[in-house]
C-alpha cells in the first residue's frame, strides 16, 4: 500500500512559507502552532503544516556549515584551495546551500560532492581516504559488460551482512526500540534468498515479494545497541540489446499512473517530456532520449533527505543536479508522462570493494518486457568518456545489485507508528521508540559483502 503524501502539494500560507524559505524556523513553528490551534484551519492544511515541522528539523541537521566553515573543510582536504574558487562552485550548483535563520548554510556533504564529481579537485586532495583510484572498478565494470554481452547474462551468488546501530544520549536504558531492517525482495533478477541469521530474533518478517521488504526487530535500548542480519541471494542479470525496429505496441496498463507528491504530470514536466520526445512515437527511442537528457545534461550531487524535497523530478530538472534516486525517479516520471510504463528498484550496490546504497529504474517495452536503466551509472560513464558503459546502462544492469524495494513510497509491513525519515525508499533501515519518533542522527547502518561467487 502506498503512503499517502499527496498533501505535500497543498499550498502554504504566505507568512509560513516565507519563514520556511528564509530558514526562520522558530517563527515558523510559532505561526504553525497558532494555525493548527485555530478551529477555522482545514484539517488538510494542518497535515501539511505538521509535516513542514519535520522538514525544518532535517534542514537544521543537514545544512550546518557557514561559508568560513566550508572553506576550512575544503582547505583541510585541498590545502591550496583559494577563496576565489568557491563562488563558481556555488554558482554552478555543485555546492548545495539554503538559508537557515536568514543566513546561508551549506549542506554537510558539500565537500564529498565536490571530490566525488570533480576529478580536478580530487587530484589536489591530500586526504588518502579520497584517493581511491576508480580505474579498477571501471575495469571490473567493463569486463562484466563484455562477459554479459558474450554469455547473454551474468549469474552471481552473494552473502551480505547489514548492521543497524542506535546511538543517542536522549534514549533511556530499557526503552523499547523498534527497528526495521531492509531485506532482499525476490523476483525479477533475484532468486534463492536465504535469511541466514539475525543477531536478535525478528518480531515479524515481511513476505519475500513485499514492495519494500523488512524485518521488524523490537529490543530494549542498551548502550551501543547494534542489530545485524546476514542473508544470501542469487542475481541473474540478463543482457538486452533492444532494437527500435523490433518494438511492438503493447497495452501494458500498469505503472503508468501518477503518485503524488513526486511522480506527477505537472505543466513543467509535461513540457519537458514533450521537448525531449519531439514527434517520436517509438517507446524505446523515447526512453533512450529521456536517458540521454538525464545523463548528459545533469550532474550527480549528494542530496538532503528526500523528505524535504517538495517534488523530486521538478527539483532535478530545474537544478540539473541530483543523486541516483533523484535521477531514477525523474526517469520514471518522464517515461510515464510519455506513456511508457516505468517503475522503481533500489537497495544495495554490491560490487566487491564498493558496497553502498543505490537506486535505479525499470521500463517496459514490448516485445522485450522489462528493461533496466541506471541514469547515475550511465551519467558517470558518459562524463568519463566510456560510451560502451553509457549505452549499456540505458537498458541493462550489472549483476552487482540487491533490491530491497521494487515499489516507491510503500508502507513497511507492519507500518511505522511515527513518520519515517525516508517515506519513499527502503535502503538504510528505520527506527523509532514505542513512545516517540527518533531523530535521523540517532541511528545509522552499514553493509559488508561477505562472499560472492560466479555461477
């Protein structure tokens, strides 16, 4: 069942909106308290206003750095970084900022974004942590793509451990903590899922075909609380080489609808889709045009929590900056506007030595059925001049994938009592107390690939 967040599209009162945009959150909270206590205020608007309080909390947690603090961090990594270099990086939207209390504050991932997306700055970095040579990963990717083209598929068996930690001075010893651990979803490219072990016995495990699969673990809080799970799965990644002249029209009616607040057919997104599509009618060519636009016109950037973004595809296509999930959701939305069924997948990227959370998309074209699309990987390949990988990710995935979610904006089973920090995705896990919501800084998660084997 999808989470109803349609009220995020509701308008805000002018005074409250002005406070929110300028980051005057204390005044915003005062005004919201007055409005929600007023019996004349519609209940629909109260839902919108209460959600805005969560957004303000996340902004304060994520946009932490003044200009001087950002410069100091940059010079720790790049000692010869000059102040004159900063403004162009702000102007081209590499360094993300917003107003907090009327003052400019930069996102805490700004330095990471710069070093990830700009090789010229990464080369000047003196921190060895950032001197990971991507050449080996690119070579592994190239070898895998070549093998998939030769063999028609790749099949790999994986074992992974995930660990979820809860850490906060604001939680009392013995308070009941509810933790939702992400689990593999069976179907599509995934089979033979085995849940090998849990450090703490789950209260409930969702079905293996759940749209967003989790295990619920309920434990009393203790200092250093850490809950882990180990599981194995097999990925069979087929290679597809779809040809436009072989495409047939198929009345596939699912995965074409809007899902507010993000998968929406707004005037701007309709106009953009029409601009990209032109007079073309072949769905395979249209999907490729969307992919080409998203991978060549925009650039990767680490993001604030999705919770604070009012409409992700509009954000991405107006700023031309975004991470893998933002890119995948924009691809899905533009495909659906053009009448091409498209859907979500997300979870973990499991290449040995490079395990991390990741999002990608699927789209349907007959007679090929469901094809895969990874705009983030494709855009990275395009920027480094690897057109083979760029073309590959327009219709394929490598096998280094583990989906935790095959649907977007889905309730967990069972659902959380309080608001999720990411109400759209299922990658890192979530936690709450039985009595209240936790802050996003109260928990964290890590993943470790224990074993993999080509089959």
